[in-house]
């Protein structure tokens, strides 16, 4: 895995986020739209991808997934899928993922994790060191190691997604 320093990817991710934020808000005007993941955390290293959380009422999650597919996204396979969470990935070649979550569900942890790192530069440094130590690891090993860190930061068990 290759990781990038913040100045190598964050500006382009922010611009791409703003583009999708407008498109999502047009489709789902009542949705909570949040830039999450490393690209939303100052000075965080990343694989260079963009993650966007889209929060909707649980009763509207499936309809939201269908509407978001019109933006060129498909349901991500081999990942956690519940009535409160659906991960979508771009089919256009852009490294963008949507985490469609039920508002008020346990999956608000994406925002909570982001906020904890935004508030604590020491945690960002630890997160960066963890990522850089994983460059030769498989994607699954990386995800497990990252999930353990996220659980520690949030002070609870979280789902590996």
C-alpha cells in the first residue's frame, strides 16, 4: 500500500468532496453529509481516497442507496452491510466511497473518530505512524490494525468496515 502526506492529496480530496456534497444534497436534501476519513483530518497520511458519510433516516436508507447509485456508485462487496449501513464505491475510477448510515446509529462513529483526531495532533501522529508501518501489509491486515486503533480512540468496540 502506498500512503501520501497531507499536502499531496488533501486539497484535491477537499475539492472532490465539495463537488459531491452539492450533488448529494440535490438528491437527498435532508441528508447529513460529512467529509470523513483521513482526507478530512489535518496532517493525516492517507491512501489518497475520499470518504463521505451520508446520514439518513433508517427508513429511507435503501431509497437513498438507489438514488446515490445514479451518481455512478455501486454497493461495495466484501464489507459490512446492515440495515443501518451501506458502503458504496465509485465506478468511475475515482477513489471515492460513500458510507450511507442511519442517523443516530452506531455508525456515527465515523464522525466521532474524525472529530477526536481533529482535536488531538498526538492521535494524528500515532495514526500516521500506524499507517506508515503497514505499507508492506495486505489490505486485510491493514484494516485489522486500523480497526484496533479506532476502537482504542473511541474507547469501545467498533465494527470492522
